[in-house]
């Protein structure tokens, strides 16, 4: 569940830049610690979406 919430936060990064209390770097770091394989897949999806 925590990883899912992290995905939502990261996918809405542009909208959350004005919210100073959310540290997206720390969110991503925690996501990577919780489930490295799922985090890798998540990042690959983001990169593919930017192409």
C-alpha cells in the first residue's frame, strides 16, 4: 500500500511542487528500499512514457 501511495505522489510531481511538506526524493528512496524490483519497473514505465 505504501508503495502504491508513493507511485501516486511521484506521478503527480508537477502538481505537488508547491507542497513543501512532501519530499519526493525521500518518497522515491523509500519506494526503492521497500521493493527494489517494483521500483525499477516503475522507473522504466516513467522513462518509456516520456518518449
